């Protein structure tokens, strides 16, 4: 079967593109390797998406999914491993199958950046990358957030009403936030402590993580806690795109203002493009990309 467009990823950007594709009567599918809704489902309270003064991230993600379902967007649960050109079209190869399409929208988003010390030993045993996924395991307990800037601040804020005590440890001399109002939330919290200029040496513990060994001003110390959240930001899910489209030095897809990549017929939307990583931008990207695709298909391009 020949598709008009295949959308890779069912986060806000991919589902937005999908809604426009279905309204445009395109023969389209969306391929998602995990759960529809994307990383917004991991957010705590979302206050900056227009039309919702306050909504939980997972609720917003569910609304996106239901909206796409209303327009009968087919979502296939599989992982794309390769894209090839074939007879003027694109072959999208997944772990389970392969598909032929005229256009592609890449909406694969990002994944958590690793600390790369010894955290792998403790994943699911006191160490997590997802605050909202695992916060309630630490109700009224002490937790540590390891990270920098906006991701670390957001994690600490999300944890403040759940944990008894939150210790934010950063290797920077100061924290920067995408939105200054986040500092107000941070200062309002009475149970958040911040340790600056800390070199993270290792996570300590036997069967479970019990704390973190750090070095501050040449002095080593162990900070004890019941849980540890790693919040250093995210890296793009673009490993399968190397050699397919142009990427920047950090692996994000390079596009123009219309979300077009270096390859005609392939677009990229949302966080996978880098820059401002906000749900409003992701949804807008999906609209822009699909509006351009519809025009191109109508012109026989």
C-alpha cells in the first residue's frame, strides 16, 4: 500500500500533524514505539498551554490522543529503525514491517540524558529519570534531584508536594530557568534545598540506591536519600536518521521555518528539532508541516 504520509512519533507534534492529515483526507498512519502523548505525560502541572489555565501533563496527553482518535488516525505500535529512498518514494522500515510513503513527518522527540556514572545499576531501584512516573513511590520521603537548570528545577517543583524533603544537587554555580516564574515556585517551597558547584562522583548503595557521593570545594561527602531523580535534560531520538537527513552537532534535525529537512519530502516537528521545547511549539510544528505537505500533494509534488 502507498501512503501519502507516515508520521513517526505520537507526541503532541505527531498527533497534531495526524489530526491535520486526517482532516486533509490523506492516507496516513502514525508509528509510535511507546505511548501516545509523548513526554508531556511526564510533566506535573502544565500552566502555559493556551486554553488550559492548569492541567496535569498526563491529562493533556490523553486529550491529544483522544482528539487524534476522533479523526480516526491509525496508530501502529512499532519502532522505526531505518528510512530508505525507493523509486522516488520512501521506505519506512520498522522492527515488525515496512511501509511505502510519499512524505514523512519525523516527530520522535527526545529521551532523558544519562549521567553516565553508575546509575544503570540502580535504575528502578531508587533511581529514575521520570519524576511524575515515580514520584509517589517517595511520598513523605527524602529525595535527591541531580541536574541542571530548567529540567532540574521542574523536577524539584514536581516533587515538593510529594516528598518530605527535596535536595537539588547541581554542578553549576547557579541555575537558569526557561521561565522566570519557575524561580518563584522554587523559592516558595520550604522543603527544597539546593547544593551548588557539586561534582557528582557516584551513586551509593548495595541493592538499592541510598544516596550520592559528591565533591564540593575539594571535600567529598555522601548525601543520603530514599530516591534519586536524574534531570539533565534530553537528547534527540535521531539515531536511525544518521545519513538520512542533516543533523546538528547535538543530533537534532536541522529544518527550515516550514519544518522541512535537508531531504525533499521529509519534515521534522517538535522537540526533535531542538530549540524551544514547549508543547505549544510542538503542536504548531505539526500544523505547519502538514499544511505544507497537503499543498505539495495537491500540486503533485
